[in-house]
C-alpha cells in the first residue's frame, strides 16, 4: 500500500506523457548519484540538491533527451562522480582495476612468503 502511494505521489510530482519516459526517468534517478549524500541515488535522496537534480532530469526527459545525452550533460556539469558506474578512462583506471592489482600483489607476496626456497647447506 505504501509503495503504491509513493509511486502515485512521484508520478503526480513529475507527470510525463508516456510510460516509456516514466521508465526512463525512474531508471536515470536510480543510476545517478546524489552529490551530497554518501552512496545514495537521486531517487532515494531528500537533499535539496537531489531535488534540484531530479527536476533537471525530469525537464530533460520531458524534452525528449536520451539517457546518454542526459548523462553527458550532467557529467559535464558535475563530473564523473554523479554516475554510479563511471566510464573507464585514464583518471578512473585505478578505481576500476585497483582492487584486482592489490589482490594480485597480495597473492604474489603470499606465494613468495610461503614457498620461499630454503638454501641447502
């Protein structure tokens, strides 16, 4: 009951002319990060900036912009931090591949420590 009420309330605040645009709008709100809150998407955040960004996304969806155009626009204004899945580029290489490199380094150190050759006398 609460879910139906909240969905109805959200649709009355941001009315769109087609179901496709509503799906696009909701999808974008889940994929975009609130810049104020720690690891919270725009759909769940109650911060004032998140409300402004929701309105901005709503207006762009209403104008008929694609997901890519909206993401590019917001990224150009707020940086890659607004995306939950930032693109792979030189600046984000460590973010994407750092955990694997540290895991590999830990495995190499473990292997060399455990299987160190003991010299014969």
